[in-house]
């Protein structure tokens, strides 16, 4: 009976739940095509139009319907994880029943062996749950990349570090770290691109975080932030840095790190090192910031060596050379000599 139960759980039920999580969960949550907005923040476009028409009640009903749809879609992902917990509980109950209902004997041990076959089935459900969230993150990636591009500014506008919002009559900032004293002072009074990016990411993730189980929510958050961090690194590679710009980068990366810690539920992820281990792209951004903020090139070797000893260094020497070359005060020849990389 236990073997039949295991075959049913690990075969038919698992396959059905995986397909259901994909079709009724991940697909429904694809930005632009499903319940989540694609080109604009959640509910914003339709909300604006309906309010202008005086249909606030219709909008409230629409939002409630959308929220219910998101809840149902997220529930299909949660169900796979919940099933794994029930299988673990079933195994525990059966093992306890054998100990209490049978005297020690070879037959009792054989029964326990059959029951323990539920362990790999439980692991299969957990693996399927993780895969479903990975698929969800995959559907969110285009939207995340678009949000990063909107926040940092397009390549054609990299020469413009500040812009004025006509609607709010205040200065907002695109990614630019080639700062002089005047730029740096203005930056302190402006809305930075990182604040806008974090707000946009929160708007995207919030309905999912509210409905996914804590473990799956953390996996989703780290996946989304990892995607954003990779995109940010690509944009950083196209920047030039002054010493003040490096300080500004450090402030921006710390803001992103703080946002990451606020967005996860697990107490095990509430430290900087825990986030670094769980999300390498964020760890790389912090390492890039530390590298660009050295006062003197001679400090680079000590920084890299001490970080490696602590297990907190993911940049290759070629990466270090590239990023140090972005500091306008550092000569490329000296960077190559320091890191023992020959000029090509």
C-alpha cells in the first residue's frame, strides 16, 4: 500500500501539480500578458483612465478581481511546496505507527524501508516547487530589465546626468558617476535612480510577495534582484568614475543591499553576508564598489587578498582591471602592472 501511495504521489500527482503550476500559475503571472502589468506599474494605466471617467467603483472591483487572480495563481505554486510538507508528515506518521504497532522484527524494518521511500518523493516535490519559481523569475526578467533601463537611462542619454520632471518640478537623476563637486552637491538634493528602481521593483514584486509562501517569496525576490544586479553591472561597465562618483556608487549599492534585506522574509537572510551568499550578482556589485573606492592603487592587492580569505570575492583579475580602468584618476598602465596583466 505504501509503495502504491509513493508511486501515485511521485508520478501522477507530481506531474499534474507541475503542469498546473506552470499553466495556472507562472503563465498567468507573466507581465503584460497575464495578471501583472507589463509596460506600466500594477493597475496604474487602467486606474488613471477609469478615475478620470469617474468610475472609481468599477476600478475597485477590477483591482479586487485582479488581486484574487494573483492569489489563485500564486496558490498553484504554493501547493507544490505544501504537498512536500504533507508527504514529510505522512512519512513521520507512518514510521511512528510502525514503532508503536509492531514489535521489533525484520518485517517491521522492511515496512520502514518502504516508508522511507517517501523521502526522495518529498525531495522531488521540493525540486519541482523551486523549478516553478525559477520559471516565474524567468517570465519576470524582461520586465525587470526594462525597469533597470528606465531607471539608469538609455545609452543615448548617458551624457545627461540630471533631468527635470515637469510634472513634479523636481530634479531626478540617471546613472552617471563622472561627477564634479557641483554635480555631487546637486545629487544630494535629487531623487537618485536607485530609489526609483527599488520602488519599481517593489511594485512589481509586492503582489507576489504577499501571496507566495515565505520560502518561495525569498527565492523569487533573490531571482528578481539578481537579474537587476546583472543589468546594473552592465551599465556600470559603460560609466566613467571620479572619486566623488565612486562615493555615489557606494551609496547606491548600499541602498540596493538594504532593499534586498528588507524584501526577504527569512531571518537567515537578514545580514549582508547572507545576501552575498544567496545572490552573487549583488555581492559582485558591492565588490565593484569597494574596488572603485580605494584611495590608492596600492591598496587594491590588500583589498582583494583580504576579501578572498574571507570568501567574499567573486571578481576575476580581468574584471578588476576593467573596473579600475573606469576610475579617471587611475592610469591603465599602472593598473595592468599592479594586477600583472599585460597590455593587449
